[in-house]
């Protein structure tokens, strides 16, 4: 038996060690980054390859990130700048998303607009099998990103939600926010800013950053920890409160389940703790139904940015995709804040009016059409005129699966209004507007495939307005909308749908979430009926998805049904029962009760190759979609 004094001494040592370790754990974003100087170590830049094309000079480069556990880490990247640029130009860093790599296209887009641009390849070699994260245009044997003794790539996925120690983490002996992958990736990207500011053609006082998905996350991390950033554009990522259990799922659904002390994570790694530290203008681009950048929480997070301009640009009905009018907002944002170009219009004013004469809520929107220096549409017009306004509303609290109803917009003086009829007052109401402004001249986005070769409008979204059932009842809201068996008469085209591979009839897919809206849900025992005109005989695959993003309600399952449609000049109908839809595992759809999404596709979605011949003839003309 040990003497009492020895036991006491051991206990005191353990207590002392615990106190020291606790003291080492940062309690804020500032404390987390206090010991990091992104300029301290030499970059040791390697130029792997250089070439010129289309007026730009391009290089594959690699720079020293830092040493972790005694081993060096190095980042590969694509760098470009305008050939023959006179004077120093602004620099922008692009950060790729998950499963992607440094993008030559993103660099070319910015170089073509007069910027120096760096696209970092944070994903490294991935699984070592090309083309996953191998550098675009790399030759055999070219060096790539090498994280050395640590691994914040997607080969170490648990590291994005964990602060626990491990063999590939910053620490192996204790829990710490530096063990989280996002810390190391932000570290590497901040060193990317150092690379940019050290280039002889770059104006170090005019640096921007943008990224998509995981790159959107990193954009917020970098902007919130590095005051060298003078403009930021996160896309489909970078919203806070991911650790929080959301009410729409009964308090069970959260975006990330953190491993470790959640309160430490919240204070040091969650985006709502970075937003108040951002000292630059922020434009957020996303899809209204994005799984990774939750719409409502984007607004919550960016509301914490103090004293800096913010804008929002939302692509209706989309998940993790942008429309050209949203995509173009990124270069225009940088043009204004880094090159003193034309300012984007202010966030349109909006008011959700609950107390109305007839008890029907309405949204009033006032676009910004103020005079802007340098804008010259015609000799007597110096503002970006409004070309159109869209107003959307929904009663679904689940922001990923909600269907956004299109309201009918009426212009009254400087305002645009739309009534928002409801079928009940026991559900929350959400509403926002997209204002499309005509640009002084078309903007070429041809460097980015699918983003529009010539974009003539920019989309600026309003704030999200919201009312809970208690507020609706207190305002005397009356339920006036009636459920309808007709989901769509297509009199407005496909405005309630989103289209993938548009224009490519062999691969085109049309999707809607209208089937999940209480106004359009299937009556018990109903069949789905689509009336259409098909010029030539083709096959269509109909797809329904149960519990799309609603894991709290049941498993997510896709059911398919393929039908051959005979060509002809007369309208014809396809009638489908729930039992006609079968999953890839042979399960039959029992009913429509938990269906969240409907797709009409020219092929079986998700298949690597066509399982049918090329599309024959012209596009189908849809006439009516209804429940029979």
C-alpha cells in the first residue's frame, strides 16, 4: 500500500496536469488562432509548371504550409495572372469543395476579369487513384499536396466533426479544437493568402476569397480569422448552428453530431462564432433547398456580421447548385470591392404583412433602384433596373425539403407585392423575394461550364421573413387556400420545377417538391396522371422520393417507374398507381403519404450510362399533372 502522502502527491500531480491541459484549450476563435502567424514561415514556393494561354500566365505551384508533429506539410495549387498587366492587380483565392480539386476554370474566369487568382488543392491525393483530387493537367510524378503527419482530407472524414485526439490529428494525447480538420484546412488556406500577397503582380491590400460547399465553409473560416480578406463569397456552405438540434424534427435533426465538448466547438469552430469577427463584405450564394448550407441558418449566421455589407442570392428549388443569375454575383462582388467597379444593388426591402383587410398575409418588396456611380444603362439611366421580381412562400419548417410556392406578383409604384394564401394557420409561414436586375452589359461566365456563357441579369435576394402560427392567429389570419387535385397546368411553364441537364433531352431531368406541399398532396388511394404531347415515341422514367432529407420521419428511398410514351400530335395521358413504383431493392411504394419529390426523367437517374436509346425527336410538352 502506498503511503498517504504519496497518494496525495500523485493526485495533486494529476490535478495540476488537468488544470494545465484545461488552460491550454482555447475558449474563443481569437484564442484558437492567437499563436498562428501566417507570415512567419517562408513559403518555399516551388513552380512545377508554367504556361500561357488566352492572355493569362498560369502555374502549378506548391508552397510550405507548416510543420506538424515534426513533418512538413505542403499545398499544391493553380496560380494565374493577366499577362502584361500594368501595375498591381487584386488577388482572389478559390477554395474547392469536397471530392473536387483545384480548378483551372475558376482561375481562368478571374484572370480574364483582371485578377490574380490562386486555387488551392487542399484535398491532396485523395485515395491516390486519378482523377480524384489529382492536379488538373498534372504530369506523372508531379508533386501534389502532402499533409505529412496529419490528414484533414476526405480520407479522414471523422475529423470534420471531432476534436478528439488521433494518429492523424494535430494532437494524439488530448482533446482540442486544433484536432478538427477545419482548423488545419483553414491554416493551409490562410497560408494561401500569404502566397498571394507575396506575388509581385498582386496588390496585397486587395485580397478576396470564395469557395463552394466545403470551400464555402473554408471561406467563412478564413474571412473570420484573417483580416487580410477584403471581400468574401461563400457558396452552399458556411452557415452556423450545425451542432444544434432543430425544432422541425422534434429536436432530433442536426447537421453535425460533434465528438467532444460541444460548447468548446461552438466557441472555437462553429460559424456563428466566426461571423462577428468578419471585417469584410460578404455575399452568400446558395440554393433554397441546400443540404449543406441550410437557408434559415445562413440568415441567422450572417446577421451576426457587424458593420459590413452583406447580400444573399438564392437559386429557387435547387440543392447544391446555382443558376447563372446567382453565379454571376460572385465576380461582380469582387469587381466592386476589389476594383471599385459597379456596386450591386442593396438587399431589397421586404415586409411580411400579417394584418390585412381580408386576413390573407402578403409580402411587400422594395427593390433598390438608387443611382449608382459609373452605371450607364442609357443616357438618362444610371441604376440597375429591375427586370423581374419573384416572391416565394412556404409552410414547411424543414428548409431542405420545403416546397417554395410561387406567388403572383403585382407592381404598385416602387413596391412589388404578392398575397400569400394559406390553407391553415397551424403551420409556420416563410417568405422571401428574388429581384433580378439588368446588368449594364452581359457578363461572360463561359470559363465555368453550366454557369451561362453570357449572363444579363443578377439576382439579389431579400431577407427571409417568418411568422409562427401564434403570430398568424394573433393577426387574424384566415385560411383561404383550398387543396387541389391539379398539381400543375404548366401555364407558367416549369417555374415550380428545377431542371437538370436542361437542353440535353437524352439526359434531362425535371423535378418538383410540389408533392410534399399540403395544398397538393395526394388524396388517399389516388393515382398520378400526367397529360402530355410527345412528338416521337420515347421512354420516360418517373421517380418519387420518400423522406427526402427527413430521416427523422423514416428511411430515404427512391422508387421508379418507366413507361414508353407513343409519339403523336394529340395529347395523351399516363396514369400511375403508387404500386407501379419500385425501389432498386424491389420494394413497392405503399402510398404517397411520405413522398417529398417527383422527377420526370429521360433516363434512370444515377446510372452511369444510358439504359435506353438516345432521345427521339423533340421535347415532350406537358399539359397537366394531377391526382386522379
